[in-house]
């Protein structure tokens, strides 16, 4: 059974592939629209390049980096 991601602040369910652990509404309230979009874009680019998983621990993250 997969663990559902939830927003750190309001506990709303997030998409499994979300790069942030906050929902769009909370993210806008914290950083504003432009900064939130920049953060998301940078996190997605990091995930695509493989650098987002650098600090992760576990066999799943290791196998993803080796496959790249």
C-alpha cells in the first residue's frame, strides 16, 4: 500500500509525483505565485537531472540513480 503524500501545513492530499510537500494554496500563501512557480520548476529540473535524490536514503533511491 502506497503512502499518500500530504501537505505539511493543511494536510490536503498531494499528487504522488509532487516535488514539494506543500499544496499549491499553501505554497502561494508562503512564497507567492512567482516564487512558488520558480521553486517548482527548479525542483522538477533537479528531479530530471537526478540531483533531487542525492540526500535520499534507501535502496529505491539508489536504484533510481544507478538506472539514470
